[in-house]
């Protein structure tokens, strides 16, 4: 079993009958979705899944999870999602898979936001290894990218196949922004989102409650000091 699967397997243990469960995006969260589907078959459990992307919606349905809409639920009991970086305060960079907008909306409505990663995702400070993905509208996207650069980063428009821009589930573009480091992520999150044309950014500050870290030594669970 690889490290991502080990983290996903641990997280799936937290899913209980009757829960409303946010289904994350990316390779690690997808493993968790498949394991939840298996658990439903094996244990006859019933849950409602809330997607964080079109891909997680499709996968959830394919593995037999009854899918619902966030608007029909006041709160999600548990969301299992991946991350690109996790700092010592459990702040995250997310969005290399392109699903950061729905992921953040779902995380903000979740009681227990459980992040599943292998130990390569642990960093001392955010943007140490990964660029920060920022979803922006297509209109005047080069102007928006120039404004983002004034915050001290190097923005690069994400491209998909055939050198066409990558388009999110919401029909927007993503710029991946390289920062040397981000010392005050909370303030940077607000400064980024104040730029006209920005839809959302991949800084997840204070949203994660538990991080399941899988390494060669086994599983470690990091918990936020003050619960949400
Ligand atoms: C998608 C994400 C993913 O959770 C993140 O990119 C981690 O993916 P993986 O588990 O494949 O490494 O934020 O928008």
C-alpha cells in the first residue's frame, strides 16, 4: 500500500452511518471516496456525499455514494480532502488539482475538515515548495495577473492540453503564483481576494481540524489546537 492510500484508509474509518460527508478532490481524496464506497457496500451504511468538484461528484456516484447538495444541509459532519502543503499550524495550500473554490466553500461548512497527505506535503512555511493556485475570471486575466504580481509573486497562467489555458469547473482560469514565502497567510488571503477578477485562492487558513499524515513510520494524526 502506498502512503497516500494508507492516509486515505485511516480517514475512511471516521465515516459513520448517517453522516453528511464532503468528498475531496485529487488522488488521495479519490482513494478515500473509493474506500467509502466499499464501506457502504460492506457495512450497508448510508451517507450523503457532498462533492468538492465535478470529478468527485462523478466518482462518488460511480462507487455507490448517494450524492447531495450543500445547499440542502446546514452543516457537513466530516470532509476528507487532500492538500498540496501543510504548515505546522495546519494551514494549507490547496488547488494544484484545480478544485480549490468548491473545496473552500465545502470546508467552510464542515465540522471536521480532515486532510489526508503523505509526509512530503509537510512544510515549515506555506509556498515553500508549491505555487499558490489562484482562480481568476477569464475577462482581463492578464491585468489580474499583473495585480497579483504586485503582491510579490510570479504568476503563471496554468495551461492544460495543447497549450490551452486550464479551465476550472466554474469556467474560470487558474494562475499558479510563486512566492518566496508567505509570512502572514491570513492577511495575504484577504489581500489576494481583494483584487478585482480574483474568485478565490488556495490558502486554507484555520479550516483544517485534523491532518492524517502517512510516512514510512506509519500514520500520525495532527490536530488543530482549538477546535472549530
Ligand atoms: C485539488 C486539491 C488536492 O487536494 C491537492 O492538489 C492534493 O492532491 P493529491 O492528493 O493528488 O496530491 O487541492 O484542488
